[in-house]
C-alpha cells in the first residue's frame, strides 16, 4: 500500500501535465504559498498592467536567486528524514524527473 508521501508525489507528477496546482503535506506550505502568490500576481497584472513590468524589473536577479537558494535548502532538509535507500531513490527519481520535465535544469 502506498504511503501518503508517495501518493502526493505521484499526483503531483501526473497532475502537472494537466495544469493542476502542485500540493504537498508539509514542506512549509510552499505549494500553498505558490498558489497564493500566483493569484496575487495575476490580480496585480490585471490591475497595474504594463507598469507592473517596470516594478518587477527593479528586482535584482541575484536577490531572486538567493530566495530560491533558501527555498531549495528548506526543501532539501526533508531528505534528512530518509531512513532507507528506497526512500532516497524515490526522492532522487522525483528530483531528476522534475528537472528533466521542466526547464529548471537549463
């Protein structure tokens, strides 16, 4: 029988191809934050229009990179709870699939 984390992982892997919102149980609520920020950015884009692009261009790529680094570290800390090689292999496969399936590896 599948454990809860396996079911969430499989649903995220399958759902992304159909435009589903990523979700998780834990991980600091990153999926919920992603959904909230996505809606907030859509509303800002509709309200502010092209002036929003000028505002967003003021953010340095380095600052955004540091934010991404800390999110990555926070998510990677979940791997400390891996107790077996099987769990580590599942995590590695999920990472490879997500990097190959998106343009994040480029």
